[in-house]
C-alpha cells in the first residue's frame, strides 16, 4: 500500500464519474479518452487522489449489473495506472469489483454501504489498501424517502464503533480505515447541517475523516440554485469541514477547493 499521510494537509479527492447518470456530471467522462483527459486536468489542478465511480449512487439511481460495472471501470483503472502516478480510490460496494481493481494496486476502496457486506471484508483483508467506510441509511433507491435518527451524530458514531468490531474480527488494522459520515445519503437537510456543525465529534476515533458534499442538493436547497451553480456553496462547506476536522474532501471542483484548503490549512497551522 502506498502510504498516504492524511493528517499532514487536507487531501483533495477528485471525482471521476464514468457513468451515464451521475447527478452532476453523468455522461461527461464515460469513455476512456475523456476520462484520461479529466484525470490529467484534475492532477494539474492539485488533486491528491482520484475517486472512480462506475455506478451512480444519487437518490433513486438504479443498480448497475456486476459485469457492466466491471466493463466500465477496469479498462480505465488499467490505463490510469499505466499513465499516471496518482493514488486511486474505487467507489464500489461490490466485492467482485473491489477484488478486480485491487489486482491493479489501487490504494483505496470507497464503499458507500460502509462494508455492511462481509464478503467485502473478506476481499479487502487480503490487500493492503485504505478503506473509506461511508454511512448510508438504506439504499440509494430509497434512502431519501424518510431518513430518521434519534441523534444523527451519535447514531452514526455507534455504527462506526460496530464497524471497528467487524474489522477486528477480520484482522483488518484500524489504521486502514477512513470515516465518511455520508452527507446526503439517507439524511435530511437538518441531518446534513448537524453532521457538518458537529463533525469534530468524529475525531474521537483518531481516524481520517472524509467529507463528500460537493454540489449536493442540500446546498441547492439553502441557496435555491441548480447543480451547475453550487460552487460557492460547495466551497463554503469545504472550508467549514476542514476547520471542523475533515482530512479529505471529495469534490468536483478540484482547483477551487485546493486553493480554499491551502488557505485554511495555512491559517490552522499559523
């Protein structure tokens, strides 16, 4: 595993959706040449990691068959690994996809289901990669129907504690884990706001925290703007997230977020 120091400076994870139906950029990069051009752009803009998603997880999105996801993701992973040095994260909850991608020495498996499927733990235990465990209530098709928590921060912390028990059962070192509270995944506007406001609560795990809030609908609701007009809102959330303890930001707008992160990091270290 390529060692990444997630606590040194805020890491920018550039989003590469190779899907026809992702909420913000579906269809833009779903062929190899377009995807490679975008990867090169994001590297020049300051991305530290590229996160590749071959199945949309937007609310209401349809599941993609295994073979189709493999046919989308493997050729692109293979080419990126040949042509670039940047660490890769694979956004998948399918053990078979994770296993095939790990053969190409990808650095991170990013599971939106938080490793609920023990088959995924069976796969990743044999590889020395980082694991992003995202919290999601329900599944993408239904997660926004009626998300309910007693206390959103405490409830998610409890689920992360349970995951640590599972990792131990599979002899997976805690140091490999990255926590993502899952902004927008089975959360109301109020839930998202509480998670961002009280993000420091998750620092008790002494693990890197990832926030993926870029261009999401809660920003659109606050500002009353469409997806393509959410840059300032996304940057405001990015700045607050860093101040409240985020170590990794998963974003569409790499250059702008990188600059915000550099300013905030510098102020924090002053």
